[in-house]
């Protein structure tokens, strides 16, 4: 299980960095999204991957915290997803405005030659 999650994080981070290095603005936005997904999975994985465990202690019982899932990484990831969605929407609006002003979506503002 851990190997699959680690490979998923590595593929998302590698693909995101590759897209960040591309000259087109839309690819940079998608790359930022992929890197943020990789970081979210990494933080979620640091909270110990457990299946079938209750997220919080039962009221009135003394429980061993090792037998429960940690809710803090889950709350952090949920917040990061909402913030990431909002920033992606903002980036797309800025991209559309810049494309309307310059007529291109390249980072350097010039059209590339087609060979």
C-alpha cells in the first residue's frame, strides 16, 4: 500500500514539475495543480495510512491513540483542496485576461515558430 502511494506521489510530483517547465501558461497551471495534489497526498500519508479505524476516540472511554486515525492531516488536506481550487480558478481568470490583452498564452509573450 505504501509503495503504491509513494509511486503515485512521485509520478504526480514529476509530472507537475515537467509541466511547470513548459512555455505555455495553461500547462504551468496544470503543473501547479499536480504538484499541489502530490503535496496533499504526502501530507495525508504522513498521518499514517490506516483502513477501518475510527477517526476519533469514543466519548467516556480511555483509548490507545495508536488504534485510531489522526484527523489533523485529513482536516489540513481538506483545507488545502479548497484553497488549491480557489487559486486555480484565479490563475485561469488571469490567464484568460492576459490572453485577451496579448493574444497569446506563451510565458514570454511571443508566438513560437511552427516547424
